C-alpha cells in the first residue's frame, strides 16, 4: 500500500516538474522577449525566406501560432505545441527542429550509453580496490585522481586528447565524414556504417569515461569505507562470514545504491553533459546542436532542443523513481 | 580554537589546499606588480616576443636550447681610419673624394635566428647629393640610402639628421635590395626568411654601413651608434601566445578575474541558498513545501543547456547591451547554482531546530528571530564555509565553459578564454604550445581541487555535531 | 600474579589471561583493556559490568577478533577449550570456532543487520558459512530457531527495517543460536529497549541458557541486570578488572569502593519512595594517560597516598571473590 502511495507521489511530482519546465520555457522564450519589447515571432523567423521579407513571415507566424495574442492565451497555444512536439523550423538548418533532433538522438545515445557503462564499472572496480586498501597509498592515489578528474575542464583535456591521439598519433579518426565514408567516396551503409561510427566514437567514449567516473568512484568509495566500520559489517565479521564475501556481496550491494542514483541523474542530464564533448570532437549530436543553435541565435532550435533535453531528464528521473524501491528496500517507508 | 587549527594543520590535504589557494590568491593580488601587460588581448600589448615563443626557462631543454630571447643592443663600431668618435654615441666619418669607408659593427650572436630584426640609427649625410649609403648584414645588402631614391633605395634628407629604421617585417622589393635579389616567388616570404639569412646560427656577424663618396671633394658623415632589436623565441615565465602576447600576463590576470568572479558568485550563491534554506527549514509548513519544490525544480533542469539558452536569449533581446557581460554571467551562474546549498542548509536547519538546546530556548520563550540568529545561524557557519569552498570550482568551471564556447567574456583574458584560444589553436602546423595550453587547465584543476579539500576540511572541523570519527 | 583466579574455575570453558588491547591514536595508546584476566565455566553465566567507555566492548571484540582497525592486542591470551584463540589461524578461527562454538549477540540497533537483504537470507548465509547443509534443511532450522525466540515465521521474509526493536533483538538472539554454540557473548543486548521489552528479552535469554545449557558472557553497563542472571560477576573500571567473584558474594559484600558505589546507584524498584539516586562523582579517566597507581584513585572516597603510587594487586578475599584495592588488601 505504501509502495503505491510512494509511486503516485513520485509520478505526480514528475508531472509537476514537466509542467514547471514548460512554464519556464514559456517565460524564457515568450515572456522575456515581450518584456524587452521584442515580438517573439521575430525570434522565430530568418531575415528572409524564399524571397519573402521578414515582416510578412512574422505576420504569417503570428496568424498561425498566435504569437500576437495576449500572453495568457498564448501560453496555452505554446503548451500545446510543446506537448505535441511542434517545435518549429530551425532557421539555420531550415528543417523542422523535431527531425533534426530525431536524427541526432541515436548518435548521442551511442556516445553516452557505452561511456556510462564503462565509467560505472571503472568507478566500482577502483572503489572496491580503495575500500579494501583503505588509507593506504593505493587508496589515497586512486581517490586523489578521482577528485582531480572530476575537476578537469572537459573541453580542455578533450582538445588535448584529440590532438594527441587523433592528429599526432593518428590512432583514431577525427573526422566523422571521413570515418563513415568508404575509400571510393560512398557513404557506408549497414553494419559497416555503425562499425566505423563506433570507431570514430571510441576516443570520445573513452574520454567521457575518464572524466565522469570520478564522482561515482568517490561516492562508492566513501560509502563503502563508512559501511566498513558500520555495525552490520562488524556483526557479519563476528559471524565468521568471509571478508571477500562481505566486500563483494554486502558492501558492494549497499554502496552501489547512491551510485545508482547518481548514474540515474547522469543519464537524465546526459545530453546536457556531452555538450562540450560533442563540440570538441565534432560529433553531430544533441549537445552540439544546442551550441550551434546558440551560435546562430537560432531560437526555434534552442527552444526545441532545450525542451527535449529537459523532457528526457524528467522521463529518466521518473524511471529512476520507479525502479528505486527495488534497489533500496527502505525507500517505501521513508 | 587552537585545537581546530591543530586538527586542520595535521591534514595533508588541508595543507595542500592552503598552499595552492594562497599561491593563486597571491598572484591574483600582485598581478600589477608581476607583469606590466594587463591585457595581452589588446593589439598594443601583443608581440612582446615572437608568436609561440617558449618560456625562457625552457631553453634548458635540448630542443629549445638555442632559441634566442628578445635582444636589444647598441652597436659600437670597430675602430678604422677615417672614423672618429664625436661623443659616446656619435662617430664622424670623413670619406675622401671618390672613396668609400666601411663602418663595421660586430654582433655576437649566440642563438639560432630571431623572429625579426630591427635596426635604427641617426644619419647626418653631407649637404651635397654626391653620396650613397649601404647597409650590409652577414654580407647581404639589406638597405640602401640615397639622395636620389630609385627603388629599392630609400631617400634621405641632405645635411640634416635622418632617423633611419630598418625593420625586417616591413621589407619589400621597393625598400630593400635583399628582397629584390630573391627569386620572384620567394619575395612574399622575405620577412620570414630575412632573419635566417642574416643571423643563420650562433656566431660573429657584422653590420656594415658603407659610406660612398661619389663627388670630388671629401665629405663628412655623422652616424649614431645603431640600435639593434629583435623579438626572440624564448620569452618570460610562460612564453607567448599566437599573437606574441605574454601568456604569463594572461594567466595572472585570468586568475585575478576567475578568483574574483568565483568568490563573488559563491557569496551570492551562499546568500540565496542561506535565505531559502533557512526559510524552508525554519518556517516549515507551506513555505517549506513551496521553496523545496522550487529548489528541486532548479536542481533538476539541466544547467549547462539552460545557461547557454539564457545567455543567447539575453544576447538576442538586447539585455546584454545594457549590462556588463561579466555581471550578467555572474548573476546567471549564481541564479542557477543555489539549489544545492539551499538543500543542505534546509536539512541542517531542520535537524538543528529539533535539537535540545533550541527546544529549550523555545520553551524559555526566546523569540523566533533570536533563536534563529543566536542558535541556528552560528551553528551553520561550518557548513556555510564548506559550501562556499565547494561552490568556487563550480563557478570557475561554468564560467570557463562559457568562455570556451565563445558565449562568455570577450576582450580580456580569463582562464576560460585562454583554454578556448589555446585549444582552438592546437593543430598540426602550430605544434603543441604546452606553455599556453597547459597552465590554465592545470590552474583550474589545482584551484578546484584545493577548494574542494578546503571545504571538506572545514566541514570536518567546524560542523558542530560531528560524530567522533574513528 | 592474577593466575590465582583460575584456581576457582571448576570446568573452564573460556580463560582470558592478562589481556591487553590498546587503540593506537595519533597521540599514543588508548589502554582500553589493560591486563584483564577472567574465566567462564561451562553452562555458567558471567556478568561483566562497568561504566560506559571502560573497555567492555573492546574485550568482546578482542575475543571475536573483530576489533576496529586501529586496535592492537599488546599481550595476553584468550583460551577457549584450551586453545589460544588469538594465535589461531584467522581463517580456521572464523570457519571452525566462531558461531559453531562461540556466538555473539550485539545490541540490535537499527543497522545491525544488512538493510538490503531479508532476515532469512542473512541467517541462511550464516549457517552456510560454517556448515555443509542443504538449503531446505537450513531454512527449516531458521524457522525453528525463530520460533524458539518468539518470532513468527513470516517475519523471516521481511527486511530488517520492517521489524520492531524487540523483534530485531529476538532475531539477533536467534542468529546466535543457529549453530548451537557452547558459549554466547552478549554485549548490551537489552540496552536500547524499553523497560518491559528489556525484561522480556532478559527472561528469554535466561530461559534459553537454562534449557540449552550454553555458557554466557553477559556484558552490560547496568549492574542491576546481573543479579538474577549471572553466576559470577566481573567489574571493570577504566580498562582494568577491579572485582571478580561469585554473584552472591559481590552483591552481598561488595569490596571495591567502585563496586560499592555502583550498587548504591542501582535504584531499588521495590521501595516505592525512590531512594535518592547516587551518582558517582567525577569522570572516568582518559585512557590514553591513565592516573598512576589505582585508576580509581581520583574519584575514590577511600583513596590513600599509596593509591596514587602503586597499582593495587588483584588478590583473593575469601572463596571465589577477588578484588584489586589497597584498602581491602591491607585488612
Ligand atoms: N577505535 C577506537 N580508537 C580509539 N579509542 C577507542 C576506539 N574505540 C573505543 N575507544 C576508546 O576505548 C575505550 C573503551 O571503549 P569500549 O567501546 O570498549 O567501551 P564500553 O565499555 O564498551 O562502553 P559502552 O558501555 O559505552 O559500550 C573508550 O574510552 C573509547 O573511547
Ligand atoms: S586502591 Fe585506593 S584508590 Fe583504588 S579503589 Fe582502593 S582505596 Fe580507592
Ligand atoms: Mg560497548
């Protein structure tokens, strides 16, 4: 019963969050320009399009989307368009924003999911090493490195890594177009395409792994060390349970709980997190799309991309809420 | 108190953090003393040495060991007949009719070629027009001065002091016989090739000023001792960037800006977080519910994309024109970063509120505000301090990220700008300018790690209800 | 010198001999157990009492070899059935002695069991760590044992946090009984419970001990609990054993001034008009720099000059009753 209550509460909370995000988008993209005396419609049209002057385009948009309606009425129009994924046409790409996003989604996913798995494994393996060697040189070195990697500016190390492995040592392809084109100039298809794409993504994937394992490692390690001195671990040892079993079964299972939460949040902010990496490695994903939008002041693109990123975060957070009781049995009763 | 300090000093990580923070604070404060270039992004402060000059101390490495520094010399002639010193900086040369006198200036050159060569001197030619002056360096005719300027000769005024400047960077076929002598396709590169031609390697070189008298009576020339200057490939503490700007100055002023911004932003973040956290935790009820929801909301929207979106929108709507960009960035970063602090303060306030001593004060009839400021706020100090330290790296990283993407500060050096320009410039052609690429990144990592450890130490030592850690 | 006490033992099961366990800290050693000797006979109950922080838990964790990381055994031995447990190979000790022969009942605080595994799984794991039995057989035993401590079977399927404090304490007692050990050590097993539950648990433990005939070392800071439970009593003060003897003798004739004060401090529940509660003035000493001579001297009403000079010897008074105090020894 209480589990059901927990779940309803969480779902309601997440829906409220989504609603909040829509309001927030509305404020940024509609209210703010209005306050500063800019017709939001102007932000959504290029200077000219198919020979039509801007003023006509604005008028057309006004008629179609009600951009000249009073703010309160406009809000419902806007909300409806977000909920139905009518995100407008990108000015710089001259394509519907939603199709741009659809095309880039798999690329970002292919970049992020492997690195997520790798870095979590790395965090836990190093964490187990640290816990079993608590306070010794190995532990100190591992922890210090983790904290440092956490503070490495991704864009900086990324460029250096790219330079060394891509340009200098030439181990990895650095140009996506080249990577997915066969020697006779045709774009690869099928398996070959994905294999080469993955080869191109190897360097960024490894890079993300290295810069993102730190937080999880520290979380896991600190939690594990704390658990090592806890009552139940002491009691387990007093019962003659093997030390390795305590570490690999009990400590790991308990210390992984905050890591799972963290990974969940990381997935939720996945696309946000890879903005720099996509920019540096020239990967045509969602993060780069956002930067391109910002560079070209392409409002429909910015708004749409930001909305999808937020929406994705909400969905993942909800999924995390739903599986959380399975990971930590105590949660139902909180 | 004494015990707190002893506890702090017994932590290696705390010592590390203090040393690092003090170091950066010192260079930030002393920036005007440490360097005379306060903004190497200004054209007037560029080319203090050759672009991509290595740090001076790097010449201890074999691959850099013969790179020249910036050189500034006043040349003095070897004595010869017909050359008589007037005073310490002028010589008088009498050239017989139809004759020629060469004044030689030795240059002891200990390095490989410099970036450029500039020579300047004052020449007072005779009042008649029957003469010709040629400059030679390493036996190459680099300049010709003549009363009848047929290119590549350059004109001089008769009988008056002429300020003559030769600069390898402005040579072209019409002002230098050297360029004229090159094959046509090499002429555009003359400026680059020139230093290699006249100062190819370490050794003894001569600048020769050859004075010719084409008339039929003796003539007198006055010549000041020439100044030689050249920009070198080894410069200062951290070398130069692609424009020959001092990387050290950029680093120092970048540290100044970053630290300043980070501290102000952190104080703002703490301020907002403290107010919201205290209100939520202490007032409770509906206020708590609302504020907590608001905090969660800001905690959950993706920060970096929002930052990018906000900056762009402000740019578009023209807000940025009216407000200083640094201030705007400061406000936006603070506005997006307070939720973490607020959450922690709220949690602590909640737990403090139910402590015995607070309950006791309440039972004794102390006012709410009094309890808040007498009992709760003082006990939050440790956490506030720690949180302040934890927020600094976040601000620095966020600001650098914006700068890196070109959405942030423009026009003066910040660590983020340095990172952006340096890494953009990484390419096969330019090689790896480590003295430029590495310092800002290492600075950010060191400073962030230091603040992190500082915060951790503060939290450990100052939190009032710390359990005995065994 | 303190070997004399072992003469009183008739059927020794456990013999702690001059045990020293110190904690290393940044500034020196915390002498938490300093030269403690005591014994426990088969099927008997030994009560160990003393103020909080006097080293009781340290004694227990040393016996089970689960001391905190910074603890060191500086000397002495723990003989169980004639074997020195401290010198045994740790693996063998854990597999063969622990739980099969000696079991431990901790205080069942919120986090005494792993929060993410069900009660039955944790019990099962304990059995399987020591015995080669089938799962079904083990489960059968788990249910039986739970029943014997008054926990309904279905609780086995719950997570630790879903149990009440009393239930959790019973589960922990059942855990100790799983392998039928010959000795059980309980450390503050009833401390966190309310008075009524405390009485019930105490009764349960006593009856279990009587029916199953295991020896028990019952550690508590509440001396009053020991009167009805134990056969002999050991009083600890600041890492030292100060009085050790037959329960009757110690309660009827406490000799060490500290024991006397402790007994006086017990509120007498039979007297309606509560006697004024006598607290012992002063604080226990810093175990890193304990006072010279008798460690109780700074708080002792009978202290003499010699007390802060010479450490009192542990000596026999009459029968099974030993005490370390100059005032007593002089008589
Ligand atoms: N890991 C440790 N490091 C340093 N000192 C410790 C450590 N653990 C315990 N101590 C100290 O050793 C002494 C004995 O502790 P112990 O836990 O054995 O006491 P106790 O008699 O069980 O007390 P309680 O009745 O409160 O459980 C105490 O003074 C304590 O402060
Ligand atoms: S030895 Fe002295 S100080 Fe210690 S208990 Fe006996 S009388 Fe008191
Ligand atoms: Mg204890």
